[in-house]
C-alpha cells in the first residue's frame, strides 16, 4: 500500500485515480504546522501540494520514506528542488493543466486594463456616473509583446491574433521558423520595450528572469505602455513598476501574481491605474480538476510502472519516446549491474555508446539508469535516477555519451564501457521484438544471452572438457544449470561462458571452480530481473 498525503486544498474529483486505486491510501490534511507536517511526512510515500505548503529543505530532510513531491499546478517556487534531488525524491508538476485558465485570465486582464473595467465598476457602484474618466483604448491593431513563448504565452498570442493585434514574441528558445508558423515576429526584449503597446510576461521565475522587467527595461518602453503579469511574482520589479505608473511612463498594469503573497506593496495594490487580482490565473473549476488529475495519474504511474512524464528534476521524455525506450530501461540497468559484478573494481570512467536511430532521441533516462546500477554496487541503496548525477559529480567520476545512427548489426544497440586505470570491461545489449532483451556482447565476445537472476561468468581457454568440468562441480554441489551461453574469438584461444543457475554460487564453490586448469576467472552475479520503478 502506497500512502499519499495532500496538504493543500485540491479537487477531490481530480484525485479519483488515487482514491479509487486499491494500492493507494490518500490522506487530506490541510493547514498543518510545519513541525507537525515534518513528523507526519515520515509515514508517506508521496506528497501533493499547491502553492500554500512550503516544502523546505528541513521538511524534505525529515521525510525518509518520501519518493514523490507533486505540485498540482505549474510553479514550483514553494519546493526546494535541490534538496529533493539530493534526497532522491522526484518532483513533478502539471504543466498543461491550467494553460487555458491562465491564458483566458491574461486576456481578461488585458481587456479590463484597456477599458478600465474594474475602476468603472467601482465608480458606478459607489453612485457616480463618470463616462469621460474611464475612456479606454482598443486592442485592434495594437502591438502586443509576449515575453515567454511557452504553452501559455503561445496560447495568449493565438488569441490576441483574433483581436488583430500585431504580436512580438521573445523567448530564448523561439526560432524564426516557429515564429513564422505562429504568425508572429521574433523579437528581442529591447525591441518589445521600444515597440509594444501591451506587454505580457509568461516566463517561469528563475534567477535569470527575476526582475527581468526592471527600471531599466521600463525606462526604454514606449510611453503609455500597459503591462500584464499573470505568470509568477518577481519577474517584474514591483517598486520600479509603481514608479513608472506614477510617472506616466506606463499607462497602467494588471497584476495577478506578487513577490510576496498576500502582497505587501500597497503602492501596487492601491494604485487606481493598477488592476490586481489575488493569484486567480489557474482558479477555474476545470483547471483545478485537470491539475489534480494530472499529478494523481502520474503518481499512480510512477509507483506501479516506473513511468515518469513531468518530473522537474529528471530529463523530460515525451510519451512517444518513453514507449520506445521502455524495453531498454530495465535491460540497460541489468547489463550495468552484471558488468559491475564481473569487473570487480569501482569505475573511474564510464563510456556509453548508443547505436541506431531510436537513440538519436532523448537517452537521458537510460544513461541515468545505467550509471545508477554502476554506482549502487559500491555506494548505498539510496541512489536512484533522481540523484544519481549529483552522486556521480560528488565522487569526481567522469562519463561520456556518444550517439551514432549506425546499427552495429542490430536495429538499436547499447554499449557500456567502464574503466579503472588500465583495466576496462565492456558489455552490450539490444531488444528483439518477440524475443525480449538480450545481452549480445561481453568484453568483445559475441553471444546471445537472456538476463536471469543468478549468473555464473567464466573466463577460460577454449580447450576440450571445460564445459564438462564446470558442470560437474556444479552438479556435485546440487546446483542446476538452466542455460549456457558461450563466446569465443578463435578456436583454442580465449573464451567465455555464462551459465544461468537455479541458486547462488558460494565463494567456496567459486574457489573450487577457479582450480580448474585453463580457467582464468569465475564470477557469480545476481541481477534484478524485475521491472525497475525508479
């Protein structure tokens, strides 16, 4: 039974995939004191939050059982990602669930700003009739600068085109080709400042974007510009914005998010030319249900099948690529685990080679899976695909990844090499539809081996009677051989065999096997043949 705790208000309909699943027990405990929550978390496998709960380093350090932190929304400002990664905890969010809600709120704020709707409403409801005071401007043929062309920024641009606005888009990853397909103009921040009548921001809050819209930027804007922020508090320097509004450089602003929530800047919240709403961008019934659904379904997938789609601290893998590489996830881990046990030394260097067209796509998850298996042999079992790269770096180990469309005799092929000084070892695998995963090369010897739980690796000279000698010793010790795989480079030269056996081979029995003439090495290996859920 996996235990999940929900510590912020969240749609009960949205978490049905958890509450209705027989393998999950869900507890909803909102408004907990941080010390109480830290104690509670010790008993849970997953935590679901929105924006209220502050998931701090201290909180994370106290949660030894926790495997997943889920943010039912987009922003993850309230979660210490570094601390979670160090602890090996996957952090997921719901990047698409509130896209439409945030997009529509942005358009609503832009229209309200253009036509002074909240101010006019307040005036009329107070008993005044003052039409001249609230004369607005049209969106038609105005220039809109969209800072951040991700999901929400793109949807805002599409809707603004419906008002026949001219769109300037800024994003570090926006290409000319994509801008052309969207029917917008790729622009720099300086060009947006100089030309835009309206500016809306849709970037995440990062060290690079904090204070992106600052006093210098505002001084370069077109006089009378109107600014909207329904993204994250802190992207706009609030004090600088208030000064620019008061000075008349900025005609008005519409702000839904703040550096501190509830906001502390009264110059921002009580300015007649600044429209404010209390972080309502994602506050629709539909959006709250979608984000809850998204994280709930992913939690189920993580614990039951190891499938991860929206992890913040893992490489992103699209659903289509994930389906393609899934057969290799366990297989690559198994071959790395096997190689470590026959190499017998901690690797100083790790080289991974991917061959075939499949691996021209994202291989980050496969790389992590193999490195995790290598490091776990000598280090503690808390290493997983979330924190493995930090562990690798902390130990000063180097690794390289090469990709090649060449097939190496197979449609797709993975080769792993580890080295310690002058000693090195290699292993390779492929996946054959209908036949499953196969280890097809060990230290340069070709073979066709299906991974099994108990394996005995023999390095020997290719002389008559070797197979019989090994088999006799195993038989005398009541160990049954399930299958045998052999590889050699030349008749009478060096050769290997790998035997699958029904139970472990003891060190004493291994020493007995090592006494066979012309036998160079013997290593017993145990590998996990179950599907990994990391």
